[in-house]
C-alpha cells in the first residue's frame, strides 16, 4: 500500500472553528450545570439539618432514604422535604419563565413581575378568598386564571401587526399598577383576619405546599418543561430579530406566541401554588446568561439557577439568617430590587452610548 505524499487531510478529521466553539460551549454548560447541581444539593442538605429539631447531616440523610428512626423520618419527610421540593419547583418554574420572556421579547426587563402577570395571579387568588369565599385548590385555580387574563390583556393592547418588545413591557407595567391598586383596595376593604389569610398571595411562600398540591405542581411543571424543550430550539434565532429568524426558517409569529404562552403557563402554575416570588424570574435568567456567556437564552441554566435562588432565599427567611426572618417572597424581593435598579442604570448608559 502506498501513501501519496502531500495528500490533503480529510476535512472531517479537522474540527472547524464553529465545531470547536460549540464543543467549548457544551463543556462550559456542563461545568456550570454541575456546579449549580452541587450547590442545590448543599442547600438541600442544609435545609434538612437546620430547624428547631436540629439533625446532623448523617441522620438527615439516613432519614431521607427511610433508614432513620421514626422521629427523624417524620421531620424530614413530612416537614422539611416538601418545603425543599416546593422551593426547587417554584424556582425552576419562575427561572424558566423569565428566560422565555426575556429571550422572546428581546428585553432584559421582561419578567412576570414587571409585566403584571404575577400581580394578576395574586389578584385572582385574593379575589377568590375575600370576595368569592373560595378555599383550597379553587384559590389556586383563580390565581391561574388571573395570570392568564392579564397575559391576554397585555397581548390585546400591545399587539400592532406584531408584538413589539418595548410596547409589551409598557403595557405590562400599566397592568401591574392596576392589579396592585385593586389588590390594595381588596385588602383594605376586608376584615383584619381575612386580610391576614390573603397575605401569602401578595408576598409568596413555600411553607405550606404539600401532598396532592405538590404532586400536581410537579406534574404540571414537567409537562410545561417538556413543551419548552420542543420550542426551545427557536429561542436562539428569535433573539436575532424577526427578519433573521424568518431567514433561518423559523415561523416567527407561531414561535413567539407559543413561547409566551408557555412562559405565562409556568408563571401562572407557580404563582397559583406558592404565590408571587418577587424578581426570581428577572434575576435568575440574567445570572444564568452571565454564567454560560454564550449569547443564548440559557433556558436550562435559568431553571436551575432559579431553583437555587429560591431554596437559598427560603433558608435565609425561614431560619433568620443574616437577621432576616420573613417569607420567601420578601427575601427574593430584597435581593431583586437592587438588581433591578442596577439593570435600569446600566441599560440607560448603554442606550446613551
């Protein structure tokens, strides 16, 4: 057998710059997701051990797999584990929804808090409690309908031969103020005891999510996340603008409508179970994009980052760490509000430049 000197090397054996870039991004994504997973496990372990009945990590982990004594098993499985699961599910839902909103509307300020969708869910729940006298799952259903109603109202008023990102945010801000005013009016008109029972729907908490409600939440999130995985391939082209996306064969209107409907569904589902957790949907995608730094929507990373944020916020609020003892939604608001101010300031400087 002879070998021809100077024969060109097959192109398949030499990685192209694009292939090398993709491989580098995949490695970075795997590293970031692994680090976030380790952080989640560490936070969950801490949540299992802290409390009035403190448990060493070894006993908590034994109880988690059903090998501990009856008291430890009761504390872990009935008191602490459901709260951890609710925090992780809610954080993932809000983080994923925020990433969809910001990527689809091409606006880093596009989040359920600012668009008024979370306020719509709170208004629906408080109305069901204080006006209609509903309880249980009916209140969650009213919160879900409230979020959907505000989303469709935003869509109706913002649509002008397409969904303009800035117009959508401005219309959403208007509806957010409207919902906040109606919420304040409902709470001011109610008796003190009734208003106190509705307070969780204005600040958000993962403390009382258990049993069938938690199972339904997990099943709904799994269904919506599967649908997001299907439409997620459109997010990269959509971020380039409508013309470029159409040139790449993306059905722009259908992709935008489908993505936003899924984002609204995620927010409505999470808010109907745990109430509005302020700024998680705004902050988690921003952190995720900085961690991955590939210019994409970072959907998976946003979901895991949101889960870590909410679990950490619940640990801080539940156990009074850093002298902060408050519901989860208040802790996330304390973190998210300064970030929003910083984002507005930097966004303004970039616009002037």
